[in-house]
């Protein structure tokens, strides 16, 4: 990351879903389908419906369609879109220094930071809906008023309604109020007389209001039953107005969200004051990125959207990735490295880009494997040679000898397993930019730490190079090696096999 630059991902809440943009992203970014397939497994269990059929299947589905059908659909769709955008960005090498969620988006942010699994995140979002429905929280709504929080509080004071509250302070001229339907009718009527604009929020319930207090204990009790993991990065809460602490119990904090307001404007100013100059909205619609632009007007802040369509009906994510590459905050794309022109000059660039996003990791791994087999990590042969000279002199019946282990870890050395585990923990922590302490014995790389199979393959290749292990067989299965314990055992076993093949003395 360039010096003096800091990046924040913003995870949206209510209203943070754009069905058309999500479908556009799904056509060229395989991460969208991968995330929603993980969500499908849970929504099928909970609701006998696949969320991907609703948002990525035949026919268009926008946020209001989902709200009209069933409350859980909109909430899981917003959650899934945020996770998909986060995964796309990180797969392109963008590394946020901090995550911040807006209302529901705090759940997404905590999942993205590893506090809960993706599947448990679905359960939390679904339970949030269920407990509110069981406690009659459905009879209310949210309205955005074009006035500052102080003025809005004075307006609400005229009505003396205990269930009416300021839900969100977005900026100095936009405040969201939440409460019962009948009372909000009075609020909008008074606001109209005062020349204050009012816009309905696309939300199923009146979030962040005392009306939801009866539902909070049941929700907290449920979240306590789920396994909480160490955070892999910093998460800032616009509700708590602070960063979550390492190891902080989250069930009570998430239950507090039912009644506490979101002070988004203050959060953006705090993060900007801490040095954040790039805000990326990881989710649908460009609402938060527009708020950031307004809150930081006149500064050097870069505010970018992802799963939204711009004025030219183009996916904002594509221009955002270009901007991040230009700023040195993302890995160079295939178009930047000239691969399309080199490998497929007659193929349209968007087709090549989509192919590379789906299969580039497989191509890179195949090249690395072939190069190791071709050169053995030693001096490269001349272009016309297909095999190393000593291989050409072998009888065809002689089995191929595995390359010798690296000098730093000779095969006949008696390596201590704890030493190997410690080395692996350091290697994985540095590669993933996680604290070493999260790699505890038995921690699942994908289910608990969110390391997908593509990244695991890449890291196993690094491990093989580090210990001088031969290329893996074509039918090598990744499944058994999803913890550092099993990878350490794999390394020891492979080194023992190599030692048995080498002459003694």
C-alpha cells in the first residue's frame, strides 16, 4: 500500500441492494456466485428457498420486490451483496485497513473480518428478522428527513412518543427517524409544514428504535450459541463509535443495535481523521459512497462504489478497480499486464477479462507447476530443449526422480513438527496479512478464516517451494489439508518420503 494512504470498506445496510448491478457483476466475477451458493445452503434449510434463485435466477428482482415477498429475502440479499463485493475486491488485491458497516452492514463487516462464518452470518441475519416479527416489530417504518439531527430531535419532541427515535445520523442535512406508522405520518406532515423533505426508506422494520427493545434479549441469546472467532482485521462501529476490541463478546453488541442509533457521519469524520483517504462501498447502490463524498467535500478523499450502475449504465465496480489499480491499491489486472494482447489478440477484452477472472488462478498454478517440472528450480534449459540433459539420458523405464528439497530444509534433516507448524503459521500470516495468533491448532482455513480454495492452492505451492517438495499429483485433493496441523503433517510426511529415496552416506 502506498505510504500515507489508508483504505476503508463500507458495508451498506437498509437499501444497500441493486439487483441489476449484482447480475451484471455475476456475469464477469465468479465470486458473486460462490458467495451466494454458500448462502443458498442456509436459506434452503431455513426457508426452503435458494436466495440465488431470487436474485440471480431468471427474471429481474429489485429490492422492493424482495421486501414485498418476505422480509428475510431483502436482508439476506443485502448481506450477500456486501460479502460478494468484499470478496471481489480482496481477490483483486485490495486490502482494507478497516471495515465499517452501516446498520445491517455491521453484521456483514464482522463476518468479512472473520468473527463469524459466512453461514452463521446468514443465521444471524435471519434470526434478526424472525425475533422482530415475533415481537410485533413489523408495524413501523423508517423515514429520511432533510435536516440535521438536532433539528429533527426538536421536531420529535413535539410529539412526545417514546417509540419514536432518531435512527441514523447520516450527515448534517439528512437524519433518519424510525417508529410506529401512525406517528411517522404525523412526523412527515409536520416536516412538510417546516419545508423539510421526507423520503421513505426501503426497510422491513423500524430499526434502531425503542420499539424493538423487547426483541433484543432473545436475539442476543441466539447469537451466543454461535461460535465467535478472532477478528482478522479492524472493524469500526458507527453505532458504538469505536473499533471492536479483539475477543470482545459480540452477541450483546449486536443486540444493542436494535435500539441504538447509527452515527454514520461521525464515523466517517473519525476514520478520515485517522488517515483514511480511500472509502470503498462494498455492496449495492452508491448511497454510502455519496454520503462520504458529501461529508469530506473539499478534501483529498477518494469515494468509490461497486455494485451499482453509473449514469452510463456501466457497472461501477469496473471503474473502481481501475481507479484502485492506478492508485496502487489493487493488483494489476490482465489488461494492465498485456495478457489479452499477448495470448488472445482476437478475443474481445471483456470476454478475456471474464475468462481470466474465472480461470486465471488455474492458469497461473499450471504455469508454476510446469515450470518447476521443466526447470527443477535450477538453471533453465535452452529454448529448444524439452527436458533437462540428465533426464534425456535416462532409460524410459526409469521412474522420474523427485527434485531435491531446498537447502533450507533438506529431506534427510530431522525436522521438528512444532518448528514446521511455527514456520507455516508465519508464512500464512504474512501472505494473508492476518495476525499469527489466529492460526491456532485445528482452525479451519476456509470455514473459520475465510481462505478460499484458490488461495489455499497458491499457499500450498509456496509451502512446496519452501521445503523443496515435488509438484503435487494431478489428482491431489485439497480437502484433507484445510488446517495448518494437517499441512504440517503433510510436509513432514513428504520430506520423510524424499529422505527414503535418497542414498545414505
